[in-house]
């Protein structure tokens, strides 16, 4: 029995030493490879930089040494790092280098691999390489049975760009579920103005889950070509479509949409009214201010809040509208107006008038702060009276507070 136990211990000990030796050898090889790659990177980087900035010449003409197996890995990741940082001719040169060195061919082979993770890797790398040659294969990959593979192929097509990529992504937008539609929409928005006209053309054929993401794309692309469609969508039967159309019109900022957005403030669905308020704040000009003032009395908190924010965004005309609400009958509107005026720094300007030389300006400023007292915003006035840098302002605000507290009113 003792001999058996001793034999087992010897075997376990030998296995332990073998495993430990394997780990140490693996770590040693890893360290050797990492050190080699650092040295090679330092050597290849200037040559790649020269190639990238040149007007002509093949990649190998700029490299003074043969590119070995380990060197290919180094070169590949240097090219990946560089192509993300440059545009124009330099990017095109780097894309051509991927072709010349056979990296595109290697990644194309991965697209046919049985393992979906390899197909994902191939599609992702081809997107980074930005070569147009794999576009047909990436288009075909959009029919893969694995959703993640389809999304990576879509991202690659989005990175490569071009009309064929736009058309394929629009097709995917028609056929995907809501979650995938949102991801495809995000990719499409990154394609810029090239996506606008195809998207407008295809919009009537999009299924319901894809319509809202498509509307968001049009807003993010900020193309005035989309304004007629978005104005029409403000009358769509679906409230979410109307709300997103209002938001996109605000992002585009086209004054032609002001009347439509004002009409949308009467929409039966409060999200539409809230988005219409927000959109009016994004459109330059004083149009829509009276409607925003009325919206501050809306029954829904979110609508009132967005209306106040929109008036603040309108600049001096909006600020004057907010001031007119301070002594209105709607207590919420008055409080919200005071908060927005404070956020916009309007009160600071009135503090300067409070101690100015003009009697008319002093009277206007006193009237303003009397409204704050009536609203019980004395927290703000107390802070000014104790912290303001100008002693004259502190004294004058203190006088107003004392008069209010004694019930004498403001002179």
C-alpha cells in the first residue's frame, strides 16, 4: 500500500512539474514575442508613415526588410491603428496596403467559416480595412442566420460607405426587428448625406418598427430635404411617429416647420406636445414664442418643462416672455419662468440695473425682484444679499428683502 501511495505522489509531482514547466515556457515565449513585436513596431512605423503620406508607390517599396510571419501581425495592427486616425488620400493608401499584403483575402476567407465568431471577426476587420472589394461578400453576409454576424456585416458596410452599402442597409432596415432596426439606423446615420435621398425614397415602404428609427436618422442627418416628409408625419395616426417627427424637425431647425410645430402643441398626445415645444426652442427666431407661453399652462408637467426650456433657448425675446409670466395667474408657470431666468443669467443683468444711474432701469429691476418676492423666491435674494461681490447690490437687495418682510412692499 505504501508503495502505491508513493507511486501516486511521484506521478502527481511529475505532472505538477510538467504543467509548471509548460506555463513557464508559454510565458517565456510570450515575453520573447512581445519584445520582438515592440522592436519591430518601432522599425516598421516610420516606413508605414512614409508610405501613408506618399502620393504613389507600393507598400513594399517603402519597407526595407522582408515581412516575416510575426512581422505580418505587427504590420496589420499598425495599419489598423493608423487607418482610424486619417482621412482622404492617406486612408485610401492604407486600404490599398491591406489589399497588397493579402490581409483582405485572409479576412474574406473567415466570412465562410463554420464558426460564427470567425465570421464576426472577419466582417469587423474588413470594416476597419475600408476596402471596397469585399462589399459583395458583406452584402451576402447580411443574410446570415446569426444576428450578431448580420450586425457586424452592417457595421462594416457602414464604415466602407457608398450607395450600394446604403441600399443594403435600407433593405436590412425593412426586414429587421425593432432592436436590430435601431442598430442599423445608427449605422445609417453615420453614412452622412449619402443616406438621405435613398432613405426618403424607401421610407413609405418601411415596416412600422423601422419608421421611428428612420425618422431619427433624418433628424440626425439635419438635411432640409427631409422637412416636407417630416411635416407630413406630424399628422401621422401613430403618436410616437408624430413625436419623433417633431423632434427631428427641431434638430434640422428649418423655419418652414414653425407653423406645423405650433399646431402640434394642440396634439391630443402629450409626448407630441412636449417634443413640439422642444423643437420650437431649437428653431431660431422669435416665431412660436406666444404658443410656448401658452404651453407653460399645459396640464402635463413634461410639456410645461420643455416649453420653459424652449423660451430660455430663444434668447432675449424668450427671456422677455418669461419675465411677463412672473406675475401671471399660473403659479407653476411663474416658478418655472423664475428658474429659467436664473439659469439663463438674466437676473445678473437686472442686478446691475438695480444700482445703475438710470431711474427707469432701477425701477424696472425693482419691479422684477418684487415679483420674485411675491413668488417667495427669497432664497435666491438672500443668497445675493449675502454673497454678491458688489456691496451696493448687497445693500439694495437687503433693502428689498427688509421691505418685503415688514409688509411695506417695494418702493
